[in-house]
């Protein structure tokens, strides 16, 4: 099972760019299945039990308890109670954690954990109420911003209350997903070239390029071009600058190359898009 993708067409959910809230429910127990988490997840067990099986241990998360899982593969069991198992799951990107850590200037200190990437907390009325408040919204409403605020509220509560399990979980994500490396490239700033990116990471270009592709799934040159085109698209739509000015501001050396690539990427020329937005 690939999560969250395999759940989105089957269960009620609310999504935005960095967060997905899914109400997952099955009518019978599902024992010992492999789940590959493409995003980090916080699982609130509404009904029944969630079991996490590791090479060394078996962890049981009971009703109204919270389970934290990083974006990796896990062996799980869903144990039904009174005919059903239900959990509410918040999937979230690395980017939103990086942004919140920076926004509130939070530095997490290493703390002891079980070294198996499993963290969970017992029943907590504040957290229960927060998840229950999310349940009041449905996917037909445009509540993407509210989803951000609810996650931020949960994040701040767990950090400010010095919840050791959650701090351990954040440290696991930072270690497993190389968040310190990623955080250098989640700013709005667009680097001049790959060499300047490697310099920021304090690495030689070849070593940096290998690590960057491993972390982001694309070469730094491809990533840099994507960022430039994102900026160019916004400027074409929302600024009074001409195409040559936009090309120069976004770091493209040749207007002809920029126009051809823009059309291939967005299906229209920057000039036509600019006219249609005026």
C-alpha cells in the first residue's frame, strides 16, 4: 500500500500543497500489511487499535492515542472494535516542518528514543479536540488554509508542551529525510547557478549534485530551472514587466530559449499568457 495516494480516491479527505487529512475506515481487521509512506504521518486512532510491527518489537496504539510515523515503510495491522477500525490521518511534507521550525525559531535537542522510528502518545484531550474540530469540515468546503492552521496549532502545542515523543519524532524526520540539507533550498531565494548552491552546502559540485539528486529526485540544474520558471510564471501573470525583463530577472540568458522552454512547460508562450491575463 502506497500512502497517502492509495487512500485519496476511497476515503473522505481534505488536501492542500503540504497537508492531507484523511478519514480512514475499514469494517474488519487488516493484519500485517506493508505500507510505504510517501509523506510523514500523524495517526489518530478513532476506533479500534493500530499495531506497528518492527524487527524487534510490536507496538499497540489504542483508541484515542496518537501515532507518529516518518516517511518510510512500515508493517502495520488495523484491529477492528465493534465491527470497524477508524483512524484520522494527517499526512504532511518535510517542507511544512522546515517552515514551522524556522518561523518559530525552534531548535530541537536530541533526546532518547527507542531507535525504531516509532513514537506515540497516550490519550490527550487537547489533541482529541483538535482532531474532532477537523472532522467538522468536509471536502466540499475550501478549508485549505484552515488545515494549515490546525496543523500549526498541533505542532506548536506538542513543541511548547515539550512533548518528548514528538520532539523525538521531529528529530527522526530531520535525520531520515535530511531536513537540514533540504532547508537550505526551501527559501524563496533563487540561486545564480549550481556552483552557488554547492557553495551554500559547503560541498564540491559533483558530491553536492549526487546528494541533491538523491534527496530531491532531480538534478540541481533541473530544480533550479523549475524554480526560475515558477517565478517567471508569476511575473508573467502578475507584473507589468515585459518578457525580456522577466527573462533577465529569472536568470535566463537567452530570451528565445526562455520562450521556447516556457511554451513547452506551460503550453503557451509567455506573451500570449500575459495578454490573456490583462
